[in-house]
C-alpha cells in the first residue's frame, strides 16, 4: 500500500505553517483517510518552542501599521488574515490568548508548549 492510498493529503514540513495547514485540511475534509505530516526534525513544531523567548509570540495587533519592505504584499495579506482571524483560529483549538502592552499576542499560559500541545 502506498502513502497516497493511505492518506488523502501529505504535507511536507510540520512547522507552524504545516501544522496549521494540517488542521485546516482535517477540518475541511471531514471523515476520510486523513492527513499525514512529514517532518525531518525529531519533533513536529519544535521551533515553536523557541519563539517569543519561549512564550510563542503568535501575532501583533498593530501589524498593519508596521513599515514593511514589501507593503504591497503585506497589507492585503494582513487584511485578509488579521488578528481577529488568528484569535478565532486559536480559540477554536481551545487556546486562549492575551495581549501585552505593545499589542503582541501570546498564549494565556505564556508558554510556547501550550501552542504546540
């Protein structure tokens, strides 16, 4: 039996984007053969544990105001998937967020492991 006969979708890379894509794919596909995430590192999402000094900075409420080098790309992307969509996504996973005084979003636990779990 091959991988394509076992799984509906194979995602190469189980970092932050791969994990989010896997969640979205599972939700969109419903019941089926499932989604396989492949990762060369010993643990999926390992780099998440180091972000935000171990607290996992998930976003910034003031991201649209940042002076990006490629603002013509960043602005539409941030408008389409801004902090409200981000908060809704994490809320749907049962992950509560909090905002610091500079608008950065972290898990309420202040531990990156909460995001990975």
